[in-house]
C-alpha cells in the first residue's frame, strides 16, 4: 500500500514510530532521575544515537511528501497551462527524491546485528586436492592476514598445522578491530581454486578446495558452559616445536559432551595457555552453532543467498588461468585475482553485505 507520493505506508508507519520514540528518549534524557543513573543514561544515549539518522531521514521524507501534495493540488487547480506544467515538473523531481530517501530509510531501519562489531575466529582447513589444497589454504591464510593489514585489524594466531613446506592443513586465528565479524562473516564456506600446480608437467588445470569458517568470538555472557559437560584430556604435543614440546603433557583436547564438538590445542608449551585457547575456540563454535539454530528457526537466513554460513556450500572460485574470482552466491565475477589474494576483498565484501541487506529487507516486508 502506498500514498500519492508512492512511498509504502508501512514504511511511513515505522518512521512515525521512530520519531515518537526519539521524542520520548529526548524527554527521558532530560529527566533528573536518568541523569543521575549512568547506566540508564548510557543505554538511552546509545538508542538515541542509533535513532537520530532515522529521524533525520524521516523529517526529510515527510517534508517532501507535503511538497508533493502541494504540487498535486496546484496541478488540479491551476488554470494557467504554464503553471500546471511547472507543477508537473516539480512532482516528477520530488518523486525521484522520494525514491532515494525511501531506500535510505529502509536501510536505516534494518536492525543492526549486535555481533557485527565482534572479533572473528577464522578457521581455514585444506580440503580435497592433496598438497595443492594445502598450498591454497596457505594462500587464503595470507589473504585474510593482508585484509587485516589493510583494515588496521590485529591477528592473533590460535593454532597452526603445516603440511608440506608452504602449505596449511589447518589454521585458526582471531581477528580484532572495528566491524570485523560483520565484514568477514560471509567468507564462511568452501573456496575452490583452479590452477596448474607447479608439479604438473602436462600443464593440466587441477581443482582443489579449502573450507573457511568465520565465527563470532564468544563472550562468557553469551553461553553458560557447565564444566560437567566438558571432558579435558592432556597429551604430549607432536610436530615442530621447542625442545620441551614432545616431552611434556602440554597439549589439550576438550570435548563438549552434549554437542560432540572437539577442540585440540598444542601450539603453546604451557598446558594452561593451551587450555585457555581451546576453550576460546570451543566457545565460539558453540555460539556459531547456537546462532545457526536460531536462524534456522526463523528460516529467513536459510532462504537467503548469503549469510547462512553453510560450510558445505561452494561459495567462491579462484581461477588462475583467467585471473578470475567468482562468488557464486551473488553471481559476482571480478578479474583481479592477484589483488584479491593480496587482501583487496572490498568489492566482494560490499556486494555481499548489500545482498544480505536486500534479503533482510524482503524478510521484514513479508
């Protein structure tokens, strides 16, 4: 349903409600009781700051609708053809501005995901393709480190398992900074590479894959883990390490019995540090599982092109012979493979976030 200005009445209703809430917040923030309550003051202040851009756009939108209505009345009442023509031109101009403002208002009304500003725990694992898959996993590991450098984020390595020199079996690391999880969350899935391996004498293109999981870093308030639900085993570390790495029981394996999730950590010489890192990864995996269950219940995310985090789905192909990168979820192809692998994911990230916003908008309107 739309008014004569072409703007959806349901949207206008939400904008009026936002204006009313903003006015209520202004009054509350001026109350002496609130001023003396710092926690309440902070909460209301944050809500006001989030609503302010919405009310600004709402004010502009309602102002344009009044002008639109005035121009329509002028067209209906004007006897002078020139005056009527000017009013009709004004209506066309106003309707163009209304379309732009309506789109801006819709995006502002999309609820912000509270997890967007969380740190992200990124897990990369070599998939099908043998040694070539491990080499590709290393390429992805380097790519995300370069993304972090470009965005001025920090990277903390949690676990690293190497295959042949220059390859990765598994790498787990935490990325911290502004908006990290919101920008990296759509990297979850199967990444496929098509290229001629250095060991291929016939010049044949091989296809291999690696999986990426991006989890929001969990905080203790997110989940209540009962210690009775954990089985903790310690064992001797294996593989490269310091002098004591193979002589002490410093490695830790934690099993979350209800879910069956298992996390192992052996990078540190200290059993205590390994246990702390393993618990951090386990907590993030459990939070990711909880979010996936909630999204499945709502079903909206399961219908979305992006955002499902389904690690079994092929999401992107990196084709070396054609210097091409294709994201299969949004049908986006770019021909700057070397820049992408050097951490320039901005075009991909923006397109994926926009697609997610559009899907959420459609979900809100259903």
